[in-house]
């Protein structure tokens, strides 16, 4: 089985461990991910705030390249990339004139029917069915699954189940032997792009998330978005200064959790790349 | 050879100004089969009608064409005139010379020619008219009312007081419905039970009302005036004649921890139970799903303690067939149990409750005897949040419609809370305050101004528990729009009003239509608000859409009035414009081949099967049969019939065919 | 083939059925419908590519019904017709025994109409490309020319009604053409009457026709009347979705969808 | 030579279009005289054969009109009619019977002006198409034979 794969910039930079862990678990599960050749920016943030046409054209080029490579399904782990690609696909399907403009730019007539999967959908479809066999070291810990915004909104497009209280990651974590705690901050805002411009806002927003997770007994926060990860992990000093206390709960990608449960080494899962150390005895015993 | 009379009306100058009426009459007089033709200034006037009547008698006319205004205007007038002169009224047709000719064309020969063409067409039609007699349908003067809430109670009492028999069917063990659960009612804050229970007792004692509780409609056949209803009386496991309602059994029943439906799960009941103290009838039923005897085969405590020996464990459901002339549907509504809103925590946190549960807390007969105490630990909540539109006006997750009653009851709840917990603080999150109604806006203003309820215009995004408190995260969108977080002890959701479960099934049983939300549809949103599309079936109350009590009662009385109007006649007269399946000589008996395409096309399910049998009773063939009581005369079946076996009286194939032929052949 | 003959024999021997409707040898190189009432005659049964007549037509014929309960040799077109007859309340499962014949000439038995439908799912009605091309060609003609084309095609019709007699779905005991109050269609054969007859026939088959071509095969003048029904099948598919007889599905024309789309109503 | 005056038959339902045409009258809106109305209870009652017969008897054009979707007095007669028209129109078109000569419309009881407009535009359109000689030739076949 061969699936298209679009890493995006984060997975080659600040969240390399996300990339590494996806590739690692895919290998164990016997799934081949084929990277889109010559992929480019997904159009997130800068483009879609400044130039609408550009913000559609950039992801459209990626979709076109995937079509050229005859990919039917495309895995997009970064939640922001996923959001851009899905929104673009929908918009081009609804807006013929925009499709014409973009096709003209790309010199390519998009069929625009690739099925785009975020990491949860990918896991549910391809990994979950074999998970019972692949779990070697169950995670016997309480974890808080944090979904953030991009995977569930806008609801009309993402069609997430229970978008105020999603459960898909919780169910996967339970399969891994962990206990997914019931907590109210699953989809609260982490502060997102304020990470750069107004770090203290991220400190407050992400701080409330981390505090609630810790207070409810979570020993790790599980995420599926590079942005969420960097805010909860890299911005820990800002969080601690807002909370006025030290918090050492680690933040891990769901793919890293799966890697550990599959018995891969912390290094294979890329755990050493985090700012908040991931204490193995905490995530696994 | 026909003897048709043609009567051309000038309508003052309305027709004669552009049409040469004399010429039309002259030409019409020469048409084949026309025995008499004339024109007159006002055909509809008394002298005009007299001419028609005289000529029918004098010339022995066997058909009449009145060329005047639209038949939609005066067809009944002229048909009546013909009838008075002894001619079957359905042998009279009108040619529309005014609306369709003289008023829409200028004076010219062509206009006169068109008038002639119209008259000729109708003359040809009349040649093929058959005498028809109005269809008389007997009326069974007994009404079935389904649902014993305030709507059903009001409708039953009104019909019964008009002197007609009523059977009131209620699926629960007692009548009373949601209104019996309410504490006080807006905008007067009078006690719901106090105004309702006298009505409930009146129902029980009314000589014209037969009450069937713990019963449901199983089947409904027939048509207006002549319905046949089958009612399933669920086994109560007691002999109602022997039971005195002493209540000993309910105090001794060992199964005591069943959540009480009447108290919305905030209190408990026993397995043999009366839903609430004021129940009508005040006799218990055994809830078979929870009774130890039915579950495990042992117990029978109630049987042992019953002083009259009224317990009947072997009782079975009973099917009762009723003949009724009209049906009032008053099955009410329900509230959305907000599993679609996990963010509000209903079902997860015991202190997040619905408005209906709050009613029970506030009710003097409720589980807390009217004290506002939170379900988790019985503490009096110091701070409370009311969330309006919990599911209403929310196309994304809930219902797009406004549930109409929530603004008012939320104001009432907040007010009751403030009256009962003087030092308490209450907040209402709302989108808009919709308080249109007599004394309604004044009421909500009173909550805000006098009772100091804090109204926050904005939505709540999340309710969660922290350190034993409920944290309500929301937004205040007014002026200094900002996110708000309130730590409270209890949250009350004004959950959307929704159709009762099973209403779709019920609608299908009765062949009435329902909307996308399973509320029953009225025949016309403005002019026929209590009628359904099926004649003889009426709607009352919240089964149609969420309604408050005054509106429900008004609708119920409206439905009752419709029933009384229907019952004021011994027979119903219907226009004989109905479809008929032909009959022919053996061996065909009918050219109908029984494909029943007509039946699938009929909008009224008026076409059924008929077995044609020989003398020995063997079935020779099955053919379609039109029920003239149900048929409304649209003729859709006629156009479907490949063998032309079904025809529509008044618009028969022969009539329509000859009209086309005549219209085009000058 | 032996299988079929054996089955037919045993059905007659056990008196499960009283007549077997099947194909037998006809004159010259043709096959014809045969009606077997004795087990020993069953050897006459044959089945090959020449057997194109739609035997389902006999199921509703008075004369055949008189013979008793039938078993019928049913290749795919016959199966489709049986299903449509069932939809139209003309057949019950207990009325007949179906000796289905697969395209590989294998005997398949069906115990219910539902089973036929399931089987036919693999054999959806498909209009041959050559017919589609012909229809498209006709549709491309200017309207006058198209009319002239059809009038010329229909001119030889002498109203023998073989098309009607061969069609399993023309089972009305009294057809509209036999109706004289009013006389919808002139009895004599002439241009107008021919045209009206064929319009009516096609309309009466709209949404019902199962594309067996029996009408065309029966026409002694070779008038391409099957093009009318084929074109209408295309229309049904275009406007109302996939077509095919289905138990429990209402006929296309006696049902509707409030959202039916058209572009010609003002 | 006088201008060609087309003969047009209108098949309308009683509850919407007939009433709408009544309103045209009460509003005194003028329209062409060429159209004559035949009243049916419902569009569902209109047999396609009657349309054919109208052409056979020399109609140059036909109007078929009833209640708007969802407004049928009988709830669904017009929905059935619409399906029938979709199929009938397709068949006529294939046969080369000029579908431009049949104008279908929804005219409600409140649309008096629309009725006048439907009539006028249809009359104009048919006038442009000219007499339906193609069909008349076929229809008159009988008479010619009788005359021989």
C-alpha cells in the first residue's frame, strides 16, 4: 500500500520528531508513504492572510503534483497544512472561476478529487485496524488528548464528530492502553501564532490548558498539531511564568505515543527533541 | 339529441362592452343539440335565474350552459337554480366569458368569436355530463383525542361540552402531560397544578368522556366521519374496577429506586406506581420492565397487601376498536436531551439540568418540595446560570428553529430562583429575548429590573467542573464585548423543544404529514392552522411546533370547534367529483387490470383493492377501488391509467376529449 | 441443457407445475415458444442464442393461465420482465416456477423475486452504444426533418399490434386503442393514427420498459419502435436516476420527487 | 395577406392557473385572444393524449399550466404531472414533434400578470414558428383520403 505524503515545513523543522515518528510507525505497520515530489508551502498564515489567490494557488500546486504522481489519498500530518489543503480543495470545487484561474497559473487541469487525510484519519484508517497486534508495550498512564482548533473547525468542512468534545484521539490512546482523561480544554485555543508576536498571550491560553490537564491527573498531553505542540512545549517558560509554578508534564505527538507502544526506542520516536523532557517512566512503565 | 339551453349574460356591461352577446346567443342557438339560447343583462339576478328555471321546464332542457363570469364565482348559484327547476345540478356548466374573455380583450370580432368558441366548448362538454348526486357520508359523532396533556384535555372538554362523545387516549398512566410537571406559569406565576388539576378531574367525571390511560393508537383506518381506530390498552396489571386507589401497594413495593419520569429523574418511584399524587385516574400500574415479579418470578408483595385483591399479574394488552368521526392529535412535544452538546456537560455533571428538571425542583410537589437544591449534594445553589437556546436556533448542531417558549420560562426560572434564594446570584446567557405576547415583555423586564437577574447577551462555549464548582465559559457581546467565566453551583439548560419520539410513526399511521423535525404539519400555515391535510384529523398544541399554554389551549379549542362543526351535521355532503373504476360485462368485469399504479400515485391513499368474485365466492380478479370518502377528485389516477379504466366524474375522459375537439373545430 | 430438461421433467412429474413455457424448435432455423404439459415432451426444450422471444408475455395470457401453474425458462430479459410484472401486481411468487438461465446457459433457480433482483444487479440494463449513436443521430436532425423521418418510418405500420402482443408489459385486457368512448386513436391505420399509437405505446411503457426489444423483433415491418423506448430509458436515467425493475420500488411515473429537476417550465 | 393567428389551447388546473387567469381578468390586464382555456381539476389530471389530440385537431401551440411545486391543492398532482411532462417532452422531441410549441408554466392564483405574460410570449413565439403545417399535413391525411 502506498499513500501520498505531504510533510510541510514544520515537519522538516521545528517538529521533525513528528515526521520521524510517523515514518517510524508507518514502517512498522507496513505502510509506504510517498512524499510529493518538489512540494511547496501550504499557504498557511502569511499567504492566507495577505493574498487569497496565492493562498489557494500554493496548496493547489501541491494537489496538482500529487495528482501527477497518481496519488489517490494524501496524508497531511500538520494540522495547519491539512486545513489549507482541505479548504482549498473545497473552495476550488465550489468556485469554478477560481479553479479556472488556478488551473491557468499551474498550467494543469486539476481533477481535485484526492482524498486528504489528517493524521487522525490516517491512523484510524490504516493503523488502528492492526493496532491490537502491533502494541507491544501498553502505555498505562493517564493522558490528556488535546485537539486544538484546526483539526475540527470549520465544522461544516471538517465534519468532525462532536467538534466541541472530540473523541477520536481518546479512542486511539485507549487502544494503546492509556487512560484518556475527560477534560474540558480539548479544543480551547492554545494561542497559535501569537507564539511569536505576543508570547504572554500564549502563556496564558496554553497555561490554562496545561494547568487543567495536570490538575486532572494527566501525565502527558497528546497532540496532533505542530503549532499546538510548540506552544505547549517550547513556550513552557511563558506558561510557567503565567501559572507562577513549575509544570513538567510532557507534550507528545500521538504518533510518538504509538511508536512507544509499538516498542520503538525513545530515539526512534524523536522524544529527545522536546523542550520539556519526556520522562520515560512517566509515559511507560 | 340533447336539449341544451345556453344563457349568455351581459354582466351589466362587463361582458357586453367587448363581446357581442346577441351574436354569441344567436350562433349558440344554431349549435347542434342546443334547444334554446338567449342573452340577458344579469343572468345571476333573480329574473335571470327565473329565465333559466322557466326554460328548463318549458323546453325540457337536459343541459345548461351559463356563459357569464368565472365558475369559481357563480357555479354554485346556477347549479342551485337548475336544481330548483328539477334539473340535476351537475348538468349545468359555466362558460367563463368575463374573466377569460371580455375583461382581457378589447372589443372586436375576434373577441366575440373567442366567446363563441368558449360557449361551444362547454356545450360539447355538457353533452357528455352525467347527472351526479352529492355524496353523502354519514358522520359518527364520536371524537378520538390522542394525548392527555393540556391540549388533549381542553379539546376533550370542549367537544364533550358541545354534547358529543369523546375518547381520550393517553400513553402514560395519568393525564396531565408536561403542564402537570410545571411549577408556576408565566407571565402570572400562578401554580400550574392549581389551574390544571380541576380540568383533569373534570375530564374524569365528564359523562361524555371515556378516558383510556396507559393506551396508544395502534391503527387508524377510514376517512372523515368514519374512522376506525384500534387502541392498544397496555396491561396495567390491576383490575381497575376493584382498585380503590388506596396506595398501600405503592408504599410496600420493594423496588423503590426507579427514576421517576414525572420528576424527570430527580426523584424515585416504585415498580407499582401512580406517577404523581394528583394523577387522574389515581390508580396504580405495574411497570413490567422494573417489577421483581415480572423480572424474576418472585415477589407479589403488592398482591399480598392489596385489600381488594385487585392485582392481576396475568393481565394482557387489550386491543379496542373504536368507530369515530374525527380525530384530534394532541401528542405534545419533548425536550432535547442534549447529548449533541457535550460542551455543556449535561449527563456528565449532575448539576447541569434541563429546564424541565428545574420545574420539578421549583415545584412544591417536587422532590425538594419546592426548594431549589442541586441534585448532586442537595445544597442550595448560591450562583446559577441559565443557558437559553440550548439547541434552538442552531443549524450546526441543534435545531434551526426558535423553540419559542424558552425565553419566557427561563425568565420565570430565574425569577423563581431569586424569589426562593434571596441572596443568590443568577445569570442568563441569551441570543435575543423573544417575549412577544400579552404581558410577556413586561415579565422579562421584571426579571431583569426587579429581581436583578443578570442577563448576558452571548453564548456559552463550555461548562466544566473544577474544584466542585461548575465553570461557565461564555461571552458577553454587549458594549465591552469580552469573554466571561462564571463559577457557579448549578446550570440550567433551556433545551430545544422537539417532536416526541415516535411521532413520525404515529403520523404515518394516521396518514398526516409532518415536517423535517417530525412536528405534524397543518393544512395551511395561516388559514388552516388546526387542520391537517387529511380531512377529519385536527391538531392541537405542541405536537405541531413548540407552543406555550395559552396558545396550546387556543389551538385545542379551535380543533374542538372544528370537530363540533363536523358533528353538527348528520351527513357530510361532498361534491361528487370523485374517481370511479369502471365495470363491464363478464368475462372482463372491469377493464382494470389491477396494476395499482393509480394507488401509488394517489395523494390521498384513496385507492384500495376490490376482489371481484363469482357466485361461489371465488376471486376472479382484483381491481382498484376508489373510496369516495377519501377521494378529493384531483384525477391524477385517471391520467395514469393505461387502459382508461378509471375516470373522474365531472371531468371524464369523454368530457375533456370533447372539449378539446370542440375548441379547435369552428 | 440437460439440467433444464431434467428439472422441467421433474416439475411436471411431481405436478409442481402443470405447464412448462420454454423454447423449442421452430420452422426453418428459428426457435419458438413451446408449452409442455407432459414430462416426456420435455426433451423438446432447447436454449441457445436464437432464443430471443420474451416468454414472460405468456404469463399474463388468459389461455396459458388456464393450463395451470407454469414453470418458465427465463433468460435475463425474461427475468427482468417477471420482476416488473411483480412490481405491477401481476405476478406472485407462488404463481410460477422460474427456470432462470444465466448468460453462460446455466440453470439458476430463484426462490423469490428478491433473489432475481439480487441476481440482476450484476446485469443492469445497458443500452447498446450503436443504439445510442442512432438516437443521437436522430436527435441531431432539425425538428422538421426528424418528424419527416419518423412519419416515414411509421408509415408502413398497419396496426397489427404485434408489438403490443409481444410485449410482456402490454397486458391490459382492453387497450386504450380499443376504447371508443371517446375514440382516442382512430382504428384505421394512417399517418396520424400510427403516430398517436406509437406515442401512446411508448408513454405507457415509460419507466416500465425493461428493454427486451420484443416489440421490435415482433414488428413485421421492421419499424424501429424500440428506439423510442430506449430513448425514454435514457431520459429516465438522466432525470430520475438509475433504472431497473425493483420489488418495492414505485414505478418511475407513478412516483415523484419534490426536487425533480427540469428546465422547461416557466 | 393577413397575419397568422395561431390557435392555442391552454390546459390549466382549477386551483392555481384558472384562478390566476381569473385574476388577470379582474385586474383588467389585456392579452392576446388566441388562447382558449380548458379547465382541469389538477395538472395531474391532464392526459398526455389530450395534448396530442389538440395538435391533431389543428392547434398551433399548447400551454400547460398549474400550481407551483409544493402549492398543489391536492398536495402532489403537479409533481406527478411534472414527471410525466419530463418524459413526454423527451419523447416528442425524439419524434420531431416541435416541443417549442408546448409551453409549460406554473402560474399561481396570485399571478394574474404572469398569466398574461405567459399567454403573450407564447403567442409571439408560436407566431414566429408559424402554423404547425408539419403536423397538420399528417393530421389531414384522413380528410384527404375521405375527399378522394
